[in-house]
């Protein structure tokens, strides 16, 4: 678990789950982005990692081999609701979600911490507006969790 105190918030965040969109977030064109694997391994000592995907390229099982994470293949229809339901089952108050697509907006808004990433695929405006924080890439997003003082500086009131 990660405990993060944001100055100005009454209660600290107690994060137990990291929920990640796959394509456009931790992968580009079906291939994991360089540097993600190592960060996820480090974070897995503190957070239960979950990756949600429709597996557009059909290669997610091979690509994620060796990474300590749960994988959930979601249907191609109703993805936003499926992602939200997944996070609700984990617990919204203990989940940080990271994504870039329109189908990520609900989970980004409802989780205790939502991080939108803007990378090669771009990011849906609805995802950006739903997030608490926006980063220019997944490595910066994961580094916010590895170095929580950065997150505290961004979110303090």
C-alpha cells in the first residue's frame, strides 16, 4: 500500500491498486513502452497492479509475460462501464487509475486518483477533464507514484 498525504486534504490517500489501460497508456501499437516494465516491477512491491484491455493486437499475454500484474480482457463494447465496474470491485477509494482514452474517463473520474497520459496516440479530452493529474507520458505518471512528493506538489491546495 502507498499512503500519500496531499497538503490541504484532510485524509491521506491509501492506495492499494494501480489500474492501467493498455494500448495508448503502457503500450503503443501493442508493444510495451520502454521503461514501463521496470517501474511496474518496482511498484508491484507496494500496489496490486491491474491492466485492462480489449487486446486489440492479440498479443497482450506475451507482451506482459514476467510482469507482476493482473490482466483483464474486457469486451469491445461498453468498455468505459466495464472499466469502471472493475475499479468499483477493487474499491474506488483505494485505486489509482491511469489512461488516455474516452473509455478511461469514468474510471479516472471516480477513482481516488486519476492520471491521464498524453502520448503518441494522444488523449481524449474527456479523459483529460476527468483526471486529477495529466502527464506527458506513462513514465512520468508512474514516477508520480514512485516519488510521491511530485504528486503532492501538483495536487496541494
